[in-house]
């Protein structure tokens, strides 16, 4: 069980390799990306997705720009790499991690005195970011694993797995660490309409690691709780403010139903997901295009004249959260995110 | 606004016409059915669906069998019609309404003394059943309309509309009657995975009547409740026992979330849906094939090795139900289905 590396540097070929997430689960396709232009396309088309994975992709993107830049003069070289980095940065302006990964590598090479040195520094920093991300997921995994009982059936939503990170995963990292520690865990994966990251990606990466996974439609989750099949809900997070957890649309429904059935509701997320400056009302929920809901293959399943409301995320209030699992420890209810830094409340 | 007749007899052509529900919403296609064999195929392929509609289809099916039977002798004629009726009956063995409609027409023609008389009696009984069904929906509609405030936003799930009945609908009949009485009502239709009866059928028939409808994914419903967008949930029912309401998978989730948000949860269903003999534990929830979940057009969106759990229905306990709207009156909480017959509790 290695939690499926999502993207990695191919030293021999001098290329960035990644799993094309749009073709899963039907086709496991590794793309060898040899230009920043191709990487821009990959991120735009969601071939690479998931906030932590985008941070790593941004970092490797700058390393790739440095690797292929033909300039012989260090100043011209750095200028070209910076220009490529800016093209990469705007591909998904809402993903803070992308810019964060790019900036860390740019900063590292800013004072390089030779092109060879700049290339080595860029690649080294990108590799460091990827390893840090994986280490962070393992730390989350271990801390979360301690929370789970042996013989646990978890419900998860969307993909907070290896494919959303450099590897291992946040919520699915907890599943992997628990199983590695000898606990028996099986997973119900909600398909996660409209883009099906649950059925396509979560099921795929768990199957690949030999983990027992059952796909259900999102609306069946509550009924499984009623039948006492689910022991806990475990999801990732896109942003955690003082008052709510933002995550894939549907997360809130699971939190409400978990509370009604007296089932724990766990969130697994790195500290980089915490946003202490904002509250729910300050964050705009992204509404995506209607075609995600209306198109089913080549079929149109919604009449043209009908409205469609397609929120990408929802907000779950902190009082429905049993615990947030971070790489530094577990925040138990009542969750107070100030304790993330002071760590007073973290056990 | 006429609530889209779903199936009807074409007197000139001597055929049973129906809307093919598998091709909606992309194509409005009326099939002229001239043989029992074609009708058997139509029901098997879900071209006609919905319990009340199946009762009407069974009745018209026997009338069609009588209409096309070439026999000249009354005994041979009745024997042929009965044989056709049995072929029709087993098409969907779980739909009680189908057999009920068939039996009513068979009984009507059993003592006919001529073929002409039998054909007239069969068609007359089938037309009577269709009209009774429509009248029942209008009665449900009017009684339900009184429950709704002006300027109401309803959430519905699956299709409890004209397409599931002979016309008008049960839950959507309430919407139509409320609007006809001058109330302003708009509807959020949950798409209803996996077969999308909400986005394909409910949205289509409401648009056709000029009713404001917005399609959402099933898992977005709770978040709309949190945003105070939904005033009430209104669904149909497949079977109502003493303790629970069986309806399309996802109904229970809406009931739990409605309770959490203090929103009324209404069920609209004819008295024929009530089953006083059974309790939840006595009824087996149909599990349908995995391909409904794994196939998206030509794509396979679930890995072959993953399990799939595909319940067609769920059960909502009576204590989550605010009221059940029947053609004879409204059963308010605490709902006691014994009062359906005694009508003591019906206001």
C-alpha cells in the first residue's frame, strides 16, 4: 500500500509525470509533461486536481520551466522562468496552493548564480514540497488512525485521497494509516455528483491499495446510517474558517445526518487549509456551470428551460464537527481553530 | 395547465398512446401501441412508469387485447384476452397497481355476452380507471394546496407527477392545484440519482406547464435548507405502512434534513398506497443492478472491482412526517394510518 503517487519528476527523461484524473477509472494514463504549456492545459482540464496536489504541481511546474528554458544567460533565464510561472499561476486563480508552490520555488532560485544551480535548486525545492506534503498526509493519517475503532465502516465524500495530494491523502490517508496499523476499515464512497470524484477517484485509489470500498449514490448515505451500517463520516476540507468547514457540496448533508444518527463526523485537513481571517459570510461559494449537471455523456438530462443551481461547495458549522484531524494533532469538539497555533486544545 | 396526460386511448386508431418516458427530456415521443406485446416491452423498458400510471396501463392493456383479438367466438375471445392479460401482469411483478388495473377490466368483461359488448365494457372500464386516477390526483392536489402558504418554495425528489399517474400527479398535483388557486409556488427538483427522474421527468413536466423549476444535485438539498431557500419538502410515496413511508432512495435524507432545519415534510399519496398489513421490517427494499450507478452514457465511472450498493427505495419513519395528503383528507402528525379508514383523525 503506497497511496498512489499522483505526480512525480522523471529524472531520466527530465519530465513531470502525472496520472490523468479525467480518464480514471477506465484508463490509467500517465502523462509525461515536457512543457509549461502542457501543464497549464492539464491543470485547466482537471487532469491534476486537489488543493495539495496543485501546490506540488505549481512547484514542479517552475522546475520544469527551468529545465526546458534554452537561455544561456542567467538573467534572461530567470526572466523566462518567471514569465512561465505567471502563466501557470493564473490557470486556477482560486487555488491558493498553486501560487504558494510556485512562489516557494521562484524564491529559492531568485539568487542562483548559474543556470545549472538554478535548475538543481528548483527541482530540489519542488521535491521537498512533494515530500513535505506526503509527510503531512502521513502525520494526519497516524493521528486520525488513533481515533478509529477496529472494524470500522467509514462514509466518505468526494476525493480527499492520494490523488488530491502528492500521495497518501488526508481523509483517505487516515484510512490507509489505520489499516497499516492493523485495524480493519472499509469505506462507503459517495459517488459525489456532479463530477463523480467519489466513484471515479476514491473508489479507484482504494481498490488499487486493496481496500474494501462500496460506491453509493450520495442520497443513499442517510439510509445506510439508519440501517446502522456507517460507524463514522470522514471527509477532507477545502477551507476551514472559525465557524465552518468548506468542502465539496454534500458534506453538510452528511454532517446533519451523522448528528441525527449520533455518528461521529470527522474532518481531516492540513493546517494550510485553516483560514483564521475569514468567517462563513466572507467566503463566496463557487457556482459552476449547468452543463456539469445537465450533461450525462452525450445525453442532455435537464430540459433547456429549467434553471440549474450548481454549488461546488457547502459549509458545515463547527457544532456538527466531532473532530478535525491535522498533522499536528486532533482538534476535538467544541472545535476552536485558535488552538491550531497555540495547540492548547490539541490532544 | 393540464398536467400532461401520460397515456390515453386513441379512439380513431384503436390504439393506446403514451409518452415514452425514457426519451425525455430530449425528445417528446408519443408511441402508438397496437399490440399487447409492444405494451409489455414498454412497461419492461420503463417507457411507462409510476405506480398509478401502471394501474391505468394494465387496464388499457386488457382493453387493447380485447380490441385486437381476432376470435369470432366469445369464449375463445375471452380466453385469448385472459392469456394476454397474464403476459402483461408478470412484466413488473412488484407493481401491485398493474395487476389491480388488469383485474378490474377482466372482471368487467367476464360475463359479457358478445365480443362487441366485451370490447366496449373493457374500454369503458379502462377509461373509468384513468378518470378515477385523475380525479384522485385533483383531490389530493386541492387538499394539499390548502396546506401551502402563498409564495412557497418546495423541494421535491424523484417524479410524483403527471408522468407517474394518468395525469396531474400526486406531489406535483399539489403544486399544480396550489398555483391554479392563485398561490405562487416554485420548485427545486432533486435530480434523483441514479435514474434521474427528477431532472429528466419532474423538470420536464413542470416546464411544460410554465412552472418555475430549478434542478439541483440530490446532495445540495440540505445546503439550500441551511440558506433558508426551502419552505417545505413535498414527495410522493410507493408504499405507506403503519410505521414508515417507502419512497425513492434519498427521501429519508430529505426528511432528516427537513427536521433539522424545522421545515415541514409532506407526503402526497392516494389511499391505494397505504398498506395496513405490513411494517417496515416486513418489506424488502429492492436493490437494483450496479450498472445504474456505474454507467454514465458510454463511460464506466466506477472501477469494476468496487462494490456498488444500489437501493431503489428507503424508509422514512412516521415521526419525521409532518402530514400525509390523501384524496380524502390530510393526516397530520402524529400520523396514524388507522385513521385513513375511520377518518377520525383526518381534517
